[in-house]
C-alpha cells in the first residue's frame, strides 16, 4: 500500500480566502480575478476604473493595480519619482485625491489614500470608526504591524484593501496586490 501526502505552500493562509465581494465590475478588478493569487494585467492606456473618489482593491481612477508605470507616466498621471532599490514611489494627481503610488518591476503594486473625500464601495473612508469598518467588511481580519499598530485587512480576489487604524478610526487606506499590501504593513517588506 502506497500513501502519498502533499504539501501546498509554506504557511496557513486559510483565513486569506476572498473576504467579501465587491460589485464594482471594473476591468481587471475583483470580479476579473478568479484566481486569488492572480495579478491584475497591465492596462495599455490609463483608463479610469471609476469615479476619482471611489477606491476599490483594484485601484482608484486611472491608477489600476498592475498598470505599467510607463503608461501612467505617458498619460501625465504623476511627476517626480523616487527610486530605491527595486521600488519606485510618487504621488498621483490631486484630481484623484493625490494617492501615494508604489511601483515594483515597472507595475503599480500598491497605492495609499489619506483623503476624507475618498470612499470604498461600502462607504468606508478615512475617519470611519473601527467598529463601523468591521461591520462594512465583516469577513476582514485584524493585522498588527511590528510595533503593535492595527489595521483591518479585506481580500478581494488577488487584491486587498488595508485600513490603517489610529485612535480607533481609519487613518489611511492601502489598495493593491494582497500579499504586497499585507507584508508591507506587517513587516515593512517590499515596496
């Protein structure tokens, strides 16, 4: 008798399954990511995902996660870039509430918004109470960083939203590739 055992992956990510459904229907957005580990494909042109004040795990306005840095630059959607090792960072346009952008390998990996004018499809935004946020994303989970600060993490396909909490309220919102958003917050790894 032969018994075969298989091991998949190096950790227990059972709680990282899709944590809620969004219905934005954006190209390359959550509904397009059937594979939880899939990355959003690059857009050939910087086409808006939706209104400049609606943030999804797939991005905001023309800043779609996975977009080519060159395409966004050609479209005039950011200015001076700071480069450190394999990471390039810059700020997006004020028209889109000046998101902080992080590129790895020439692709938009993650963005952060701090404007109170930006909301997710569920209505979460900077200033939302932690208790209300948990009700808006009940399948999310709390993450703590290396100094003990907390955030609420909600996966959507291969992408995620991460709500940084300060004084029991949302202080900023990160959107991007799920693992990158998570590891940048918890361990300051990546871009």
